[in-house]
C-alpha cells in the first residue's frame, strides 16, 4: 500500500508486543520468546536476500521453549501476558535503551537494547521506529502492571553456558535444569542512574514463593538449582516494576515526597539514566521540584551500613508486591508446557495463601 511505501516501518513498529488477556492479578512476560523472522525484515538492510543470515543470527538469541511455557502458564492461570513481536536478537526489552556508559569500573550489562549485530545491519532510518517500538512496549507493560500484585518473567537459558561464553571460546559448564534469578540493576559498589536509589540487594522474590516454585517444578520432574548469574543484573522488566513500587512505597512511608515518588516511578520505566535525576542524586545540582528528596535518598542508599538493606526488607514484607524471574534450561524445551504449568501452580498457591 502507499502508506507502507511512505513509511515501511509504520506497520512493523506499530505493535511491539503480543497480548494475552486475563484477570489473574499477576502479569506474565516472556521477554525473549521466539518471534517471527518476517517481523525483522523491514528493519534490515538487504532484506529479503539475506534471509538465511538473519535467521541464523536471530535463532542464536531466542529463549527456546520460554514462549511455550509462558503460553501454558497464561492459559492455566487466566493471567494477562505479553511476548515480543520482534526477536531479542534485534531488540532486547530487558536492557535500557542506551545501555550503561562504559568506564573502567564497570563493563557488565553495559550494552543497550539494540544488539551489536542489529546496529551493523539496520536500515539507516530504522533506529527511530525501533526506539518508538521499544518505548511503546515498556509503556504498555507499565500500564498493564500498574495495579497488579506480581510481575513474572519467563526465560530459558543455554544448557552449557551463554551464547556469549560460546562465542568467546569459553568451556562448557552445565547449568541447573531450572533457576530463580535474583538480581538488582548494576548493584555493584559503583551504581549509576536510578540504581543509586535502591538498596544494593533489593529483592522482589519472597522465599515462600521460591519454595513453592521448587516444589511444583519437582512434581513436574524439573530440578531447581543455583542461578548462574551474578546478583548484579541489567534493567530487566521485572526490576522496573519493582523499582517503581519501591519509590511509591517510600512516599507512603514518608521517606520521599509523593510528587518525587511518582516522577521516579515513571523514570523507572522510561529512563533509568535520567541526567537531571543523576545530577541531583550526585549532589552536582540542588534538589528541586520533582527531585526533592533524591540526594538524601542516594546518600542513605550509599551509606556503608545495613540500614538500606533493612529498609529493603521492610519494603518486601509490607509492599505486598513481588517479582519472579524463572529460567528453564533450553535442552528441556520439549517439556516447556509442563514447566509453565508448574509455575502457574506455584503462583496460584502463593496468591491463594498470601
């Protein structure tokens, strides 16, 4: 159509997520589920002649089986859910748009949402519509989870290590059949951006939920084991949900002005590296307007004491919201449906008891 000739990306970027309807008070997301190759085409130079090369690259990065586990869990619970239309090999929703500025202190998780391969092969005009698509997806997730109790990410990971390990010549290291991943964004001794305003060990997954996940997976024949990931993670979707709730809870408890908390909760979904908030948090600019209380909070969170962690524990007890990031080993993909049903059962029991 003439519309598509005018803007070949208009259709492609219109909807970044597929939605599953449901009324269960927990949002399920499979951020790296398998997506259709055709959706990538309009953004790539040389398409469709290079279809095989593109397919090979995209298939490297899918969380195989996570989509099937997600669909089974959504069906079983009657839960709302989202999965991406664009593959993670092009756009990774579990990364900040820009990534973290590299410096000598920190390189882990510094990459942004668009893959290195994507940046090399993108159509010259594709960046803007891709950013619109990414931001639209985060906005949809923010809205959909606003009044819900929990946010669950369903993933699968490499059986013998990550794609990064394989590509960099690492040795195989067989992973657990399933793992619960707990992480806080950039929670090292050198946090940047909004990560300065969270306790370094802020957790969203209650022990009780983890125990239920363990039991239900065992019933379906999966062994839950240690997570291979550091407790320092990227700005994943579940973390955005948790951070937004953290700021809102701080306001309820009188630790932050309500206006500031609302602004920070928005930034948790929109820009975790907001320059204005960073300037105030680091003391370069006086606190003002929607950023009142931010310098004080950053200082408290950075103190060499237990107080920030203790406050985080009170939040976890009182806020009545939770996150769960669950990984299934990719070679178990043929049993993904049973995996999804186990997670659904654990969430059902947890919600009933809580």
